[in-house]
C-alpha cells in the first residue's frame, strides 16, 4: 500500500477512530520494542498486525506521510499500560493494509 493509498483510506477519518494496520517495519526492532510486543506474541498475534486508536496523520520533515496509532497490542514498558504509540511510515516500511474498524462518537477529522 502506498503513501497515497494510506491517505485515501484515512481521508476524513477523525482522530479516535479504531483502526487495523498490517505493517512490516523497515528497520529491525529495538530490544525495547521486542519487550513491548511480548504480550502480543504470547497471545499468538502476528507481529505485523496492530489495532488501536488513530491519533495522528502528519507529514514528516522529509515530506513523508505517516500515521500514529495508540496500539492496544503493544505495552508501554515505562508506564506498564497495555497500549503504546506506534507510527507507520509507508515510505520506510511496507504498509500492507489499513482498515477503519469503528468511528468515534465525536471528534475532529484527521
């Protein structure tokens, strides 16, 4: 899925929407990222699959569009919360799929 296709899917989707993302990272995971994914791994989830709340779609300084999701399938090592932010950059990794699962009751658009 290209950057343009990602933006088309997310066009008009408000922050707070529940999304599903399938993404193959463009870099090797850090030791911390591996630890934060341990619960998902134990539960048998594919490491490339993420569900969570859409928090942002923006353009980087390099001009690349990225999306940020508060993923409920990753833990926050610092706080112990069962959710953590993950950003997805189709110009860096391979974005396989983005799907809007549920719109929030209210909210601003992306």
